[in-house]
């Protein structure tokens, strides 16, 4: 279950918060911009589910109180994923291509960021340096 936002940061409380697709849509939809981002996210997550992905983490401004986030951010556990069948927009990460195809970005959770930490940890803090929570879900829960 996704908890209430931290009133001090407008973000999720620290931790990994288990969810499913229906709860993500109910919690983070609500306006035309967010619905468009959810549609792109759905395409990316379905692509991951088709090749064996069972765990995705969502972070960034999309999972905050921000009314009009520019995009969504996420990472996935690569264990069991058939990367040879995964869409090139995900396997050859380009922010530009991912945003065209999916309106957001998703990376291998263990891939190193420019800050030399895996994306799974990178997404657990915001630009102000606050530690924030992530949403975790199984992309196979998408109907």
C-alpha cells in the first residue's frame, strides 16, 4: 500500500512501498498530464513484463505531490529478464528515446548512475538531497 506523502517534502516516506498497477493509477493519475505519463509508463512496464521482469521501482517527481511532473522515473530488477527481447529504447538507454516512447525513463536497477550508485539507490533521494520513498510493483499486475 502506498502511504500518505511526507508533509515536509511532498514525497513518499522513506522506504520501498509495495503496490500494484491499479493502486498506482488511482494514486498518481488525476489530470491529463499524469494520465498521459501513466499511458507511457504502462507501455514500458508491459514491455518489461513480456520479457520476464517481476519488479519495478518508481520514483522521481511523478510519485510526489507535484501536480504536473515532466516525466516519470523508474528502474527494474534485471534478474530473469530476457534482455535480448527487450525494446531497444530500454536496453540502450537514451533519455531522449525513452521520453519519446514512454514519456519517462527506466533503467536497470543495478546500473551505475553519474553519481556512481545504482539507480535503485539514486532514486531514493530527491534533488534537494532528502531521502524519499519508492513505489515497487510487479509489472505483470497490469491489466
